């Protein structure tokens, strides 16, 4: 805290600068995250995986019904 006061920055100004710095870091993080997701097509991959899981569940249900019919 003494170093901040030596630079002529008061407590309120230091707090505002801290909040501004954190806001800038968060914005940069969100932008870079969005670019990364877009570049690697992660959103598309996740949606395809969800569709694949749904189809596999349907196949499992059908095969269970077929096994029940064969066994009875």
C-alpha cells in the first residue's frame, strides 16, 4: 500500500484502477475463449456428440426390445 501512496495514487483511485484492470482481463479472456472455441469448432463438436449420444441411446433401446422378443 505504501508503494501505491508514493506514486501519488490514493486508495479510491487504486481501487478503481484495480477494477478497471480486472474488467479488461476478463474481457480479453472472454474474447480469446470465443476465438478458441470458434477456431477449434468445439461448439460444433459438442453438438455432434450430443446427437451421437441420443442416437446410441435409441439404438440401445431398440436392441433391448429385440432381445426381449427373442428371449420370450
